[in-house]
C-alpha cells in the first residue's frame, strides 16, 4: 500500500531553502550548504541523469537509491517546478509528477517515463491522481516547504526522512513553520549518522482529523 512521504534536507536551525528563491536562484542559493552529503554521492548524479559526477558510492548513496526505488509518483508546488524546469535534464523523475498550480497547462510529456501534470483543484486531487500513477509504490511530496506543510496540516503524511546539515543559515524558508503541532504523534524510526549530515526517519500517527 502506498505511503505518503517526504524526504528533505534542512539546516540545523530548520531552514529548507534560502531567501530570494527563483529560477535563477534555486533554493535561494543554499543547496550546497544543506545538501553537501548528497552532492558527493554518485547515486544522486546517476538519478538526475548526470552519471560520471560524484566522489563516492557508500551508505549515503544507498539511502538515495532507496528513496528513488520506493517512489512511484511525485507531487510538487508551482514554485519548485518553476525553479527546476529550466535546469532539469529530460526524464529526471522517471515517474509521473503532479504540480499544484492555478495555471492551466497541458501535460508536459518528456522522453522516457516522466510526465508533468498540472493540477488546478487542490492537494487532495493531486494526491488521488498520484496514487493511481504510483501502482502501490509511495508518493513523495517533493516540495517546496509550503506544499509539504499543506500535506502535513491535512493529516496526509505517513512518514518522512530529514537530513540535518551542520550549518546555521539564519534566514530563509523553514520547513516546519505553520504546522499544526497537535495533529500527529511522531516516532523516531531510524537515526543514521553521516560525515556531513544526520539522517532521521520519522513515522507519523494522527491524533485527530
């Protein structure tokens, strides 16, 4: 049965992205500070169709492989899509991607198995469509932070993986702002140390709806 998950890096003071995000400044320019562990891994570059980059294939690469393998469909917000559209290689996701937006647009069918669908009627509609595409695999809420917050506050998330970088950003976009703190009980399922981050996997059970 599909789980609804997200898998995100944050700074030690809780920031998911920096200030002044946009297509010319993805993630507010802080990707190298939040994701250095990932950028080192050959698995990351292989999955975004840039084989040959990366320094190593180790335990961190296996985590990257695992989350791609378990994911059957993706959901993202319009801003994340707009930041990535001008940079991503063809077939980067290798699955259906549902973009939550007010813009009406025909599906963007890429070479390979990636198609972007543009959903105008809310997060639950996007989720139902993603479940149909996922064929029993998990649905990953890719981002950005506001989209993840919407799914958390709707009581729709089952599990998440956080990768905490040992860096303070001081400003930007926090992942867990505006969260209903009474909605879930959280359980630490796994803690994995790494040279450049700490991986923590959480399970969620709902207190109320």
